[in-house]
């Protein structure tokens, strides 16, 4: 994609930071690490491709780059980050994706990804990001070993992005968690997550999504 000041890493990181600063604080007392800093630290960890929370934790010894590039004022430890972010509803992260998407649209980046003149291709794929035989919550998916009876608990999500076969760049969309829904006891699945994903897609981007193409879901 053509270089542009609004599309530079610094500009996009600033946009993400500004949006994270608006996420509602769920804690009522003893707020040592601001929520915006915890969210930005999680973003930085994936941006820097650290293999684990512990690997990211070692960066606290030299915080200058995190403070300068990612605007993180108070860098949480791995335990603090996990404790804080586990309580943030995924829906509160949707505005971040909308803001970045809006910037791409304003700078006419989406024109390059237009397919057959009028359409956008959205690729969906499910992936797992947590699995444990001991640690679990009410929203965990449960899979029981038919031979041993042992239960494995897991969290998964359905990721989506606007793609084009002729370009390596993609525009990420907010993923949809594949977890037990409130008030249910049955496991969630990719099909149900896809229905929610497409509903949110139409709500967030009505200018590019036509309801006639979602009628079959």
C-alpha cells in the first residue's frame, strides 16, 4: 500500500492508543495500571511478536521503546496484564477496528482491494488461543476425551479480514469469540460465530455490506 502519513505505523499506533483510552474502566478501586496502558501493552506484545507474556514482561527492564512508540505510561507485568485484560468484554475492542478501517477508507486504501469492480472479499477462519485441562471459566468450550473422560477447556475465535488475491495486504476486522454464550450450557461453534460476525459486520460497515448477501446465513 502506498505510503501516507495517516497510514504510517506511528499514526496507526496513535489511533489505536486514542481508541483504547476510551474503553470503559471495569475496575472501581486500586487502579495501579490504567486500562489503556494494559490494552496497549497487549497490542504491543502481538505487534512485536513476542512468543509469550513472560517474554514481553522482560521488556519492562528497558521501557523506553514501549513508552515512545506505543505511548505506554505504566507497563504491566505478565500477571497484571492477564488479570486486567481477562475482564474486558471483547465488544469494547470493536471501535478500534472501526477506527482503523475508517482511516483506510478515507485514504482510499480499500479501492485497491475492490474485487471485480464492486465487491470486497472477506475471509473467515477459526483459531484457538487458549487450552487447559485445569484452568477454565464459565465461557470455556469443553471437549471430553471419549477414552479417558478427561475434559479439555478452550477458547477460540473466528477471525476475519478483507482480502484480495492480487495483494498481500489485508484489512483486519474485529474477530468473533467462539465461547459459550451467556445462559447456555452447550458449546459454541464456528457457524454460530459466523452468524454473529456477519451481523456485526453489517452494523459496523453498512456502507459496504448489503443485506442481500447475508440472507443465507
